[in-house]
C-alpha cells in the first residue's frame, strides 16, 4: 500500500523560558492510502496537537512529516496554504461551516479556492452531495440544519477536492449519539465507497471502533496500537475499553 | 466595583475604542473651533452682519450636532455589539442590565471625557487654522485669535447632549436584547434580501431619476437665466435628486450582491462567493444608513464646490457689477428725501477719504415708450410703466474706454447692452427703431460690457438720437487712488433718510455704489459660506467614515472565525488580505463613489451658470476646484479606510 502520511520523530514544545511543555515527544507512525486511523488518548495526551501539526496549522519543533511524499515541515507559509487547500480535507468538532454561505457554497468553497472552474465545481458538488445524501440541503444555510446534517456537509466539503488525507478532530464532539452514529456511517461510506484516507482524533471508544487502526497517545508518545484485523466493531469496542482502562481510564465510556 | 471594572475595560478595550475615540475627538475639535468663530468677537469686528448671523449659525451647529448625536449613538451601539458576548457573560453571572449599562456608560463617559479634553485642545489649533482661512478670505491680516468662553461652554453643552442621546440609545438596546443573542449573536444569518429584483428595478429607476434630475436642473438654470422662468422645476429637481440619491443607494445596497451573484462563474472563483455573502449581510442590513451617508457626502461635495466657486467668482463678479471704484446715480424719482448730499459736497467727502483721480459722467435717456421692451417678456399687463432706456454712444465710449474697451461706432444703428443672458435670445435683427422720423437698424446685442446701469438692458444710440429724449438718470463714475479705506464709513457719510409716501416708515439709502464696500460684503459672505461648507463637509465626512469603520470593526469577532475557517481550508495570508480588502473596500466605497462622481455634474452645472453669467474665463478653474475637493475628500477617506483595514487585518487574518 502506498504511504500517504509518514511521521518521523515529531517533537512539539509549547511555551518559553522557565515553563516549557513537551506536547509531542518523538512520535513516529505512518498511514497508508485508503486507511482509516483513529487517535485516542486522555485530555492533554497530545492528540489534538498532533492533528494540528499534521494539518499544517501548527508547526512541529522537530521531526519530519511527509504527506503524499512531500515534506511539509520544510514548506513556507504560502506553500503550506496551497498544500492544505489541495491535499487535505478537514472535519472539525464545531463543523466550521461559514454561516454566511449556503450549504452548497460551503461544500464547493475548496474547489472555488482551487479555481477549478464553475462547471467542474458544480459537477463535483452534485457528486458528493448525492454520495452523502445531502442533495436537498444545498440551498439552505447552516443555521437551518441539525448538527448531524451540518457535520455531513462538513464531510462533503472535506472530500470534494479528493484530498490525499482527511483529518477529523473530534467530529462527533458536538453531536448526540444518534447523530454520532449517522456521522460515523458517513465516515465509513467515505472510507469504503469513496476510498478516502482518514485520520481521526476522538475521545469516544464507540467512534474509535469504526477505525481500521487505533493509536493511543499518552504524554505525547504513542503508548499502544490496536489493529482491527478481522474483528467486528463490538470486539473492537471491547478492545478499546480495555486499552483505555489500562491507559488510565480517562476515555469516555457510553 | 463597577468603576474599577469600567476603568479596566477601557484599558483593555483601547484598541476597539480607537476609531470611536478619534471620531469623538475630531467632532469635539470641529464643533469647538466653529463655536469659537460664532461666539468670538474676532469675526464680528470684520464681517458686517456677523452678529445678526450668530443665532442662525448657532442653530446650524445645533442641527449638525443632532446629526452627530445620531451618528455617535449608532457608533456607540456598535461598540456595545462588539462586546455583546462579554456583557452576555456578565448577565449570566448575575449582574443586572442596569449594572451593565452603568459599566458601559461609565466606560463611554471616560472615553468621551478624554476625547473632549483632547478635542478641545485640538479645537484650539483648528480654530486658529479656520481663522487664518477666514482672514485670508476677508483679505485681512491674520493674528492669533482670542478664544471664546461661550464657545467652549456651548461645545461642552452640545457634547454632553450628544453623550446623553447616545447613552439613551445604548440603554434601549440593552433593555430589549436577550442574553442568548448577547452570547451567541444573531444566529440567523440574512438568507437574502427580500425581493432583490424589485430593488434592482428601483436601483435602475432611481439612477435614471438622479440623472434626469441633474438634466432638469441644468435645463431649469437655462430657462431661469434665459427666459426668466420661475424656479419651481429647479427646486423640484433638487428634491428629486436628494430623494433619488438616498433611494438609489438603499436599492443598490440591496441589489448589488444579487446582481453579482447571478454571475455564477464569477462567484465560483476564489473567495468571491465569500466576499459577496459577507457584503450581502452587511449591505442589506445597513442599506438605509448607506443611503443617508451618501446624501450627506453628496451634500458635502456640492456645498464645498458651490462655496469655493462662489469665492473664486467674487473678483470677476465685482468687476462685472462694480467696474468703477464709486458710481453715483441721481435718483430722479425719489420724493421726501431728507439730508440728500449734493454732488459737489459729496465729492468733497470722498476726497476726505480718497483722492478722486478721474470722473466719467454719463446718462440714460428715455422716449417714454417701450418699443424695445415690447419685444421682450416685460411687456403687457404689469409692465405698463416700463420704458426703454438709451445712452449716447459718446457717453458710452467715454465710460467704457477707460475700462479697456474699444470705442463703438454706430452709423444709424443701435447696440443693445444686456445685463441678462435672455436679452440676447430675442429677435432683434428684424427690429428697426424709429425716433423722430429717423430709422436706426440693428447693430448688435452684447453682454460683454460690465454693468453701468442697473436694468435688464439699455440701448446705445448715436448722439443725435438722444437729443430729443428726456434725461432719465445721470451717472458719475469715479476712479480714486489705490489702497484700502473705510468704505463702510464713507458709505454712511453719504447716506440719507428716505421717507415713504405714507410717512409711516423711513429708511437709509445712498446714491453711491462703492466697489470696496461691495467687496467687503462679499468677502464676509463668502468667508462664512466657505468656512461653513468646510465645517459641514468635514463633519459629514468624518461621520460617514466613522460609521463605516465602526460597523466594520464591530463585525470583527464574527469575521475572525470565518477567516479562520478560510485559513484552514487553505487560504493563505495574502489571499485572506485580498479577501478582506475586497469585503471592506466595497463596503466603504458604496456610499462614497457616487458622491465623488457628483463632482462632475456639479462642476458642469456651475460652469454653465457662470458661462450664462458672462464669466466664461473661470471655466477650467471650476474643474480644478471640483477635482481638488474630490481629491482631498478621497485622500481623507483613504486614510480612514487604511486605518480600519489595518486594524481589521490584524484582528482577522490568520498566519
């Protein structure tokens, strides 16, 4: 399998002077094309920092990060913006939809930013809207939709540019259990039907159980790794619970 | 505790309060400077009639202050909205709305007090600057002017009034707003303007009305000056222009984005759709304010143009209306005059002021008939007593040659000298004047001579023709030695009392017209007009810019989140900067662009009026004045915009 993401000895320090916190402590791992990887860990374990560093919205203090074979840690700011636009897709806890734009405009915005042309943007919009079943919501504004619908729109926006890697930061954090389940089914659809590569940060063992592989972080280091193998979601869930219990039991249990 | 909290808030919010602070300081400075002029004794010494105008000007300043109060209330409510989350949090912590209002009013009071202090100090300098302009316009030497205590008290009273009005506006907002709205803001984003197509049609219609009203105004000026038509159409076109200007901007604000969003390809390029949606919300909800700002800015542009051109025209107008230093005309119709000064005695009085270098006598004669007037609109009912006036060609040449004109030669012809442009439009060429069995054919009609007699027109004829006519008015034009003199005092010395026929009233009059006295009068008028126009233009410009800036800045907390999303989606710093520029510059430009363009028709109309008045020489100067006013206003506007953009960029663009 082709390697989409490769991280080598990434270190991240926060603060300066006498108060310095080591948020990431020499992390190394890789994600193959088409893989669905979840990162779990307690609050302060460094999982959001890791995602931000991979998302290029924060810089690593040391180490190397390769996405699609490109070393992003060496890129300049403008090049990073273009890279983020072209190679990455994002799904955030707070949806991060622009409240002034319609759902259709929100989803198509990454294509507009890439200046792909109106006709192609329209075709792609219809394609992802059909795939994620939000074709009838395109003319609405975010405030007119439920949390689950908004997050599905955010997913559609994340995949519309067909990015190398989709990053999701606590995507179910603002959703109830029913909408969380719906969203994870959407993620699975993105993963299996559309072949997207996903890297997701979550607290929730149920959400984590949808992933192919789980990385557990503790004190800025990878503490454990769980592979699905041929196991069902329920089996994965049990495994996650036992790992989090060993980790310190700080993960949310539903 | 509230005092401490308010003081800490002022320190913490100093960045947010900056534009508000600058606006209040400049407003106080301008109000104080103008109030010093109104209430000070300096101008009254030089400008006759100033004392009488004081009440009127104070009323004008109060009117301006009311507009300022309205605008600052609007600005204060922006400041309130800018911090609504903070106030929402206070409410959830158990503070009452009264507590929050106390904190906010205390904060704004601190800002206003500091701004008033700085504004008053700044006003001292602006006052001296305005006085320097004033003195220059009065042709007087400038010296540091004294300040007026009344002016300062009036300014403080006005600013206090403005502050109370804006506090009441804040109280009303705080009273009705819900905690949810304070904390979460307005969740419902304006989906789109209702009936955008109707607004688009109104935009086009009001633009047509606006252009037509300018055309009608242009035409009315023609009709009034050439045919003596009444000014109904002129006023109608002015009202139509003002109304259409406001409505055009309201409709444009509501339809501009709609039109652009119809262009799908344009929308799907870069951040265009983002900018358009941002503008849609801000323009749509502020359409009326933009309309009013556009009106105020247009008023500033037109008023400044008219006043500066009036000043530029002054000398030419003086040459046209008072070609000689002093002109005497005997009043053959007056009765009951007492104390009338005989001419030889009057000349002695003049000599006591200035040496008479030359005298040019001339006279007007009448046939007692209206052969010429019959060809004009001044005939028939209501004009029975109006008879033609004639001047002999030798008199005419004697009085016009010293002014630099070539002598006129008439061979049994007549020459009509017109004071009104419409006289030249009548059909004179086929008219032959017959007097004492002698025919005088048309020899021309002209407006190139200055005004020697105060009537619509008179006819210059060969000397032989006036021999049998009755003398109507005798004139004596004087050239006196150059240099300043007390023209007002000389005029007073040569004035006398006239009793009306019913004996009920008397009034002062003089048979002399003094060029220097007219100059002083016109200087005072144009000085007041120019300074007044400058003041109004500056205030309106600052108000407009403050509103636009504060409106932009009050939306920054929401914009910050939106630009963060753009950043995460891969919009770089430069692209974000360009997007913010497109968003804020369009908002700033909407009420401003048309107002600056108004300079062009304004200059054209003024040029037309001046051409009709026979002062074509000023034509290019008018375009220069219009360009200068537009340039200065644009420069100030750009500076204010640049400050706003830099603050906004620092707040919302992610790096």
